[in-house]
């Protein structure tokens, strides 16, 4: 648990699990502790989104190409908006709605040290490796540039560069439940 700058509670694992509930999202990493708002990195489930794209005749040749398409951003934005709507009904964490997100250009990978072998997110490593993208999310820019080293399945290393779109997401107004006083029957 953490807190945003304004004191709102921030529960990263809870938010990430809500996002991963959607079949399109394989992995999610959210940021917000000590920051003005919550922002997220999302990874596509390549098989699910690939099938979805195929049914819509969206052409792509790689994860990176699929992740960069506006239609895919629209799809995932709908997921984020639903999570925000759900959070608005939970007073304790309504202030931790996601305001910005991007879709990573590659899947998070245990071989790159980003996940444990049991697929748990290694936050410190991700925060260090993707610092330029985190800065872009909080700067108000509409894109973020990244260049990272990756490890291929055969152990070779390479470099990937990408310019990623950043999406702003509307938040939902918190739901206020009015307490009606109980009247005793006479």
C-alpha cells in the first residue's frame, strides 16, 4: 500500500490484478506512490489481442506493431475506463484511478529480469529500466521514447528502440452513497 501526493490510498497489486482480469491484458504495472496520479504500463496478451485484431482485419507482423495500433489502444482504454468506474465505487481507493497509460512495445520477460520465474513483477528493475517512459507518463507528453537491452531465447543480447503513444484516460466521479436514517416503527 502507498499513497498518492494528495493522500489517496494507492494499492498497486490490487489495480494490476483488476487490469489483468481482462483477457486482453497479460501484465500490468502501475505507478503512483508519492506521485500526483496513477499511471500504468500494459502488456498485451498477444494471442487474445491477435485473435481480436484478426477478426477486424487489422494487419500486424509483430507484438510491437500490434501494440502500436490506435484500435488496440482504444480496446485497452476501455478496460482502463472500466477499472476506473469500478474504483469510483470504492471510497477508500476512488482517488487512485488511472489517468494515463501506455502499451509496452514488448512483453515483460523473466529472461530480462523484469519478472520472476513465477511471473511476479520486479518493480525496482522495471522502474529503473523504463525510467524514461515513467517520466513521459508524468510529464504530460503524448509519446515516450525508450531504448533497452533485451535477451533473446538463445541467450544473445540486442537493443530495442521504440516511440510509444501515451493515452490520457477519463476518471469516474466517486459514487456517494447517502445514508438514510432508520426510523423505528411506532
